[in-house]
C-alpha cells in the first residue's frame, strides 16, 4: 500500500523496471513525471499497481515538468521518491541541466518522507546548471562501485547513506 514517486531519466526508468518485475510492487501507487515509467506500469499484466502522472510540459527526456506538474505534485504525499541526477557536485549536491526539471524534482522531494538518488559513478565527473538537492536533503545515494575512493569518501561525509552496488557486466550509461 505504499505510495512512491519515481522521477524522470534513464536510471529511474531502469529502477522502475526492476521494481515492477519484483514482488515488492504489489499494491503500490506510483506518482511519476516520467512518461516511459507510466507506460511501463500501464503495460503490466497485473493491474495491482496504480500510476498517477503529473502532467506538465514534456522535456526531451520525456519527463513532465513546469508549473502544472509542480502544482499536481504539491497536492500529494509519498513515502519515498526515487530519482536520477544529471551530475553530482561535491560539496554542492545534485544537478540537472534543465531548470524546470530541477524545480519539479524539488517539488517531488518536498512531498516525500524519504529521498533516494539513483546514479552511476560517471555523474561525479560531469556538470550541470541547476541544483535541485543538497546532500543534507537526501537520505540515500545509490551508485555503482565504479565510484573512485576519494569521491566515495567525500560523499559518505555529506550524505546520510551511500550504497555502492556491484556493477553488472551489462552496465549502461544512464541519467
């Protein structure tokens, strides 16, 4: 019966795929601003998962953003939000290239009891324009064990929990 939010981007999409393949998704409600994630839920044979789509302006990454999305999000509440990031900046936080997308990500975090960032190690070496979360606003960062030791140590100092997942041989570059 949990209510969760899943943000846009390819990493959040892969997370949604794994969640929906597991037994953990039974009876959940998913709020998303990701058209691909909403389509994944709709394609399920078992309709035991409800999906709520925010509405808004469509980005190139098929995320719904902007004032309409933000207003819908602000009227709801979720247990946990799972979201990707375009880049990680120590000590600033988590960034996106699109300011409207960053604002919608902030709105999703505002309604969540817990925020989990899903990312891969390459995001520590890229940069983006718009900050959407500081480290102290995030409960958990899940990334792969390809993250260099120095970045991992600095991130552990800044975030409540850092989880380093073992890289599979089929790792994809993702958002």
